[in-house]
């Protein structure tokens, strides 16, 4: 089995190198340094390269655009939003929209209490390989109470939206948007969402005939209509607090490095083109807590979900029938350390390049319960603790090998703790055997 998995992993890597979007951004903090434009945020004023920001739409960066939000008091022909989704004009008018209108590299620092960064290079940019924006967050805090705090309308789209071309391996290095966490930076994004707004002129007859067309809809604090990457040169951190979803892409999303912590009232991560989108994790740390609303998967891809490396914890909502890892087309665990918890199991492909366990418990495991996995000689392999109650857990690690494992609940543990997962365990207390698990092939449920 290990030989087969290694072969499949090599094949996936070869496909990764040969397919998809192959144009590397001209400027990325992980690559060659090029000229940057500085954007400094504050409630007293916004400065671009040490000058007051322009209000001219011909400038590379300007203010003055209206923020897209779901306005209160509108009728049914306005959109699908409910009262809880709507905002007053007075609240919306508090916000300053900082629009990036030209390709380039922009370094954002400072704090804005009511604001949004918008990337809009024009509709024609979707077909222009040079229409790339690299947005570096360098100790930035952006707060938006009526819409996403960062929204990407138009930039180069490196991926195909055709279902017949969909596969679980894509190359997004040429994507039109790159979100970069500056070295040793701490960044915070607090954002909202925009319920679906219909095209102007929508009538009651359109609604009755189900012909109403969407003009706007944004679900996440960071929401992009084009494929994008997230990376960090060294020790960059991003904290996302979301009134609905955390980070969303209309097509593909790739995380290469950095530490990302998401607290969401719905899915923490969502790539939402049905049967096409790919969420890829190549490295870094990703912590997803989707327990702040009534539902939510940890990571949700409407296409494929692929983890090649890094450290991932993904906690679904404790009350809903959701998964830590959710995908419509297939989940591939090829490397890294992965722990997901929820109340539903979304099937993980047996073509995954790394062994994994799927544990189903007879009763709900409480968020503070410690679950320990030991090998056949009862040597501890790991102990994990979720942040939300769950019935089903998924665990994958390079430390797993084929063989028999025991599953215990323990009251205490001594070891190295990283984001709810213990390793190098030197002691534990009060073990209660829950089950045994024979790991011979991927996909067995204990």
C-alpha cells in the first residue's frame, strides 16, 4: 500500500508541474523583490507612498467608490436577503473603499475601523496574464461591518471554469491575486458578507419564473471572484473573524505558507465553483473554527480538496451535519498533519498519498475531551482535542503506518502541543479504551 501511495503521490506532483496556470507572478514576497506601493491605513487618513490618497479613478489606488452592501428596507425584487442581512445607508457610509485599479505590488499597514480594500482591474483583466495584484499585509487591521473587508472583483483568472477540464491538481502560480503575509507580521481581518442582490430591473414576474439574475453576492470576510494564492515569506500570521464565511474563492484557492486562523459563523474556507474548484494546501498552518454560527464546514470545496503539506486543523460546527473536511468531487490527503472533526464523513480518496484514519464515535465527543491514538504496543502516537463537539474525526500524518491502533479517551496528557494536537507524548492519565483500529488501507471507519 505504501508503494502504491508513493507512486500516486509522484504522479500527482508530475501533473501539478505540467498542468494548470503556469505564469508565476512577476512580484511575490517569496521571490524577487520589485518596486512596491505603500498603503498606510488610519481613521484619520489614508496615505499612498506617503501622500494623501487620490480620489481620481485614474490613479493606481483611490477612494470614493461606493461600497457594495445589502441595503435595508428593500423589497423582494431587490434580492434574497432577510432583515438580519441588511444594513442602513448610514452604516454603509461610514466605510471607506480603497480601490486598487492597476496591476502591481501593494504593501498595506495600519488600521481602519470602517473600510474595505477592493481590487478591480476591469473586466478585461480576466484575460490578461499581466493583470496581477500582489497584496502584502504588513501588520494591517481592516474592519468592515457591511461587506467583505477584502474583495477582489477583477484580475487575471488563471483557471478554467469548464467541468470537463476539472481535476484535483491545479497550478495557481499565475493567478491574478496573491495575498501575502509580510515577514513577522500580525494581521487581522474582521469582515461581513453581502446577501444576493439581483440585477437592476428585476420584476415580480422574474421571481415567479425563477429568472432573477444575480448582480452581487459575497459570503466571506475575504472574498475573491478569481483564483488566488496565500503565502508568507516567514512567520506571517493572518487572523480572520467572519460574520459568515472566512475566506472564499469563486474558483481556486492555494495556501502555500503562513499561519492562518479563521473564526467563522459558516464555512471557514470555501471554494465554490461546483464540480470544478480546487482548494490546495501546500504548506503553512491553517486553523479553521466554524463553530460561531448555526452551521459550517471547516474547509468546504464544491470541487476538490487537496492537502499536500502543512499543518491543518478544521473544526466543523458542533450542531450541524457538517464536516471538518468537505468536498463534492474528492478529498486527497497527500502529506502534512491533518485533524478534522464534525458530524458527517465526506469520503476521502483511497488515491491519497498519505495514510489516514477515520474515527466514528458512538456518542458525541465533547470539545474538551482528549482522544489518544496508540500503536499496537500501546505507544502513544498522538492526542487531539477539538474546539467543537463532534461525532467523526479524520486524522492523517506521516507518522501513521499500516498496522493496528488503539483509541483511548484520557483525562490528561503531557507532551508537545501544537494547535490542539499533542506529539512526543511522555505521559497520560486515566486511559479508557474506546476501540481498536486496523489500518490496512485508507478509508476504513473504526
